[in-house]
C-alpha cells in the first residue's frame, strides 16, 4: 500500500508525463505540482492542498474532511486553497486535474 506522499508523487509523475507544461516544484517547502510555473497542488502534512478557487464547494463535491489552508498563525486562511486529508486520497488525482483545469482557464 502506498503512503500518502507516494500517492502524491505518483499523481505528479503521471501529470508531468502527460504534458511538458506540468512540472514539480516546492510550495511552502513541500513538494508541489505546477502548471506554467503556477502551483496547482502540493503535499502538506500528510494531506494534499489544491488551488480550487473560492467558488469550489467541497461539501457539494462529496468531501467532508477538508479545511482551508491556514499556514499562518496571525493571518486568515487562504480561501482559494483546500487542504484535503488522506481520508479522501482516492479523490486526489481527480482534484488535481480539477485544479489543473481551473488554472488553464485562469491563464487562457
């Protein structure tokens, strides 16, 4: 069985193999996936964090264990970034592809 970090690495490798515009990078000292130099997802504290935008409704998407990324003690959470626990790791690839789609739309 793969660890959450191994699962993240497999998703990153798969997407990078599909497009030269997708590379790996660091985000907050954690391994990440980027599209055209913009990070779309990264591995953080045994979870994956996805840039899905403020309009994303995790509950409607069937995700019940999530939180907005809140890396700073004195600042509010980052409303575009959703931290999805390993409980939903079976959805990580789907969410990475959704984040990729949204970034492609944003950059077009």
